[in-house]
C-alpha cells in the first residue's frame, strides 16, 4: 500500500482546459474527453503543456494577432510588449485576463474554466446517443484527473448511474487508498502511463519518483487487472530507447499484463508549448518516429496485445 498523498497539490475547484467531443483516440468508441488543468508531474515532453499548472493561464496564438496593441494599453502591470515575437512577461503577469477581454482577434485566450458538477454532467450527457451506438463513453484526462478525487468521483458516479462507459488517463501518481475509494468503483477503463523504468531518469525527466506509480500499478493489477491498460509514450531519446522499453516490457510481463498501448511521439505539442511561454528542452525531437523505429519498439512488446484507439 502507498502512503503517498497528493493533498498538498489539489485544488478545491479544478479547472478544465478542454472538453473534446466526438473523440476517437481516448478509449473505445466515440467519446467526450475532459482535460483537467493540474499535474503532479512535469514531464519534459508533456503533450498538453497547458495542463501542468492548475491555475488559469494566458495562451498567445500568433496567427490571430493583428498587432493592434490593445493588450499593451490594457495590461495593468505592463506585462505585454509588442515586440517581434510578441511577448508576455510571464513573471510579471498576474493572469488577471484583462488583455484577453481587450484582444479583438482572440489571439490571447484565458485557459482553464471551472464547471460545477451539474454543468459538466449536462454537457457530457448531450452525446449519450453517440456513446451508445459506438460503444463509447467519457474519458477523464489532463493534466491528472486523480488530482481532483472528490470532483472526478462526483462526475463519475452520475455517469455510471446513467449507464455511461467511463475511463481515465492517469500518470499513476496518486494516493492508492483514496483512489480505491473514490475512483475505482466508478471507472471501467484505466489507461495507466508507464514512462521510465529507471528511477533516477524518471525523477530527472518527470520531476517525480516512479516508486508510488509502480506500486499503484501493481495494486491495480491485483484488484482490477481487466480494467487496466498500461500505456507507454514513445519519446525519442527519453522513453523510446531500447533499454527503457525492454525494462518496461519485462516489468509488465512480470506483472501478468496481457495488453498495453504504445503512444507514438507527436511533435506538434512544441508550438503549443511556445504559445504558453514554456521553455522546450532542445533535446526533444521535432520529428515523428519513422516506421522502422515504430516496428523496432513494437517488436519489444510482441508478447502483448497492442491496443490502439
Ligand atoms: S493577464 Fe493581466 S497581467 Fe497578464 S498580460 Fe494579460 S492583462 Fe497583463
Ligand atoms: S490585443 Fe490581441 S490582437 Fe491586439 S496586439 Fe494584443 S494580442 Fe495582438
């Protein structure tokens, strides 16, 4: 059992940065995916860089900027500058959102909104017919949905009562006892990320230890093996190395896993990170994996059913 707690990382009012309707890649069938803001890990390669910080953030989308200068005039702390490239001084910015209100082109957007449980459920149930005809449902993603156990649990319960298939995508860094009580009874599919087998590299590249994650994975497999789908992100030079993938493969095999997912790297996240003023580690690739690389990595998991959505 893990005595680890995320209590100091949670917020009472989780923010959602996107609700993707008619999603086809976040579990079986047609789904709605709810993306929370806030994550206890800070992976160098995070595909949703706007999801790490639990607070509201200002995104800048250069293609929509007409260089009118209204944001510069409006900002009460002079954090906007009409330089090339356009600059928000992220240290100075208080995230008040005044520039977003002033921007005529939606080049500046406030990311992160709180939805009361009833409102979120209402939105998710609008697509019930699509879930039913396709074998789909609702997926909670992020960020990290288990950072908000009470809120996520409340929404999951209503969805289960309505006969909806439910799934979560988790980094596995959660308090086991609380997860077992508030999430596990209401979720049909747990997509569980396994990034790095080496403890030192895991801490270096994600900011956290992999020890509680691997303990939670073992606990989950012991309790609900049929509901767990381990997912391995393929990040060139970081997770996608033969050494790391062989170690993860051996680990999963040893735990009796029968199926898993490999998540091919997609470099489009880099421009998204830049929109949010995040630094991108220069070691991260700006290219897709080649078919030969993908085959080499899939071959390491040839003992497993490889699930793709
Ligand atoms: S959010 Fe507020 S403080 Fe930040 S740049 Fe916009 S106006 Fe300035
Ligand atoms: S207000 Fe919006 S469109 Fe005008 S300069 Fe600022 S970011 Fe660009």
